[in-house]
């Protein structure tokens, strides 16, 4: 399969940064909704990955009353090249868990009258259980506060600790999401403290441990991968019986992060979607502005209606 990118020819000069094409731009409106929700989050000392990761869809999602709560604090123990979430060393920074965070997350979700709640977290490799007990407690509190709502978790790999994965699954989420992020060749650059096979193992375990739970994974395009590598990644996900795949354009959040290698066209994203569906995914959400938790409620609904 051929792949189309937007690139800039530079001759012998250092490669220029490709310009952001129109299809990867997002209008910024709904400032009132954004500011109101941010104010509520700060009052409860809560964080969202929407803010910390500088998601381009933040204005739209906050206006819809949607947000992905990020727990276990706002400092990550890993240094992924694509991510703008603040990094911290537990030996230097005070990274004690906030015992009120699970209850406050549930309180905020209830105040927003959410029908679909997404909970994610930073990596906490400094904790013996990776923060999984705190994660599970948050799921339980949200389900108590909003018994009719559906809950999706977007978890780290817990450093391969499958007991930790089981702990989160046993708390009762409806959707289990763990992102692959990129193809294996780029892991050393993009996810230097992660392991491709380990992430696949997490997804396989989730399917086996709680087969009734929808499983989901996402990754980015535009980091230098080839179409063939993307296709193999999709095959690997289906081998774990993963139900849903999300594919979006990588956008450099800050100058400290990895540069964009190329902007993948909407047509190529469509080809990735079609290829994924041909493998048997219940849903493939693929497009320049797609993010793992973007429109998660609608993605889950369509996947679960799949026969």
C-alpha cells in the first residue's frame, strides 16, 4: 500500500519543520465552557489529560461536557518523547498520592452529569502497584456516584504487572484502553521506558481476564512510521482480539518534544481505517484530529452495536 505524506524538500540543509496543513487545524471556540470547567477542576485539585497533553480538541470536548480525568497526580515518572505531561523524579519531587482524588473525581463527574467517564493516569513506576489500587478506587467511586454512566479506563502498562491490570479491571470499567502509541521500530525514540510486546500482553490479558469488557488501543501517525508498519501494528492488535483502534496525527505539543516527521493525509487515514476494519475490528476511528479519548462515548456505542 502506498502512503501519501506532506513533506518539505530541503536539499542538503537540515530538514525543515513541515507546516501544519489545514486538515490538522482545529478552530478554538467555546472559551466560556473551557474556563468554567477548568475552574471546577482546580477547585478540586483535579487534572485532565486534555490540558496536560495539550489536546487540540479541548475546546470542543469541554463544551460538550466531556473530559478525560488524569489521576495519580500530574507528574509522570517516564519521559516519552511525544508527551507534554510534566515529568518528575519521585526522589526529588513530592509525589505522594492525593487520598481525596478518587472521591473528588467522582464528585466532578457527577457535577458535570456525565453519561460517559474516561479515567486515565500518568505512569507511577515509583509505586509498588503502579498506582493501580488508587486507579481502581477511582473507578469504584465514579460508578457509585454515577451508576448509569459508562466508564472507560485508559491505563499505563503498570510495568507489566498483570495483577495491577486485573485490579483495575475488577473495579468494573466498561471499556479498557491501553495505547500502543507507535510502531515497534520507533519505541526507543518515542516510548524509551516501554516495551511493545509488554503492551500487547496487557491488552491480551485484559481480554482474557474480563472478556465482557470492550478493549481498545490507539496510536499516532506522523512519527516516521511506514504504511506497512502501521498495518502490522493493526494485525498485532487484532491478534490480541482488541475491539477498537484509534489512529490520529501526532502534533508536537512543545519544542521540547519530538518533531513531526510528516503530516499524513486524511485519505491515508481512511485507508488505515478500511484496512483495520478488514481485519475484524469492531470500530476503527482514524483521522488527523482523532485522539484516544476523543468522542469516546460515540466510539464505544458504535463498537458495541457491531454484530
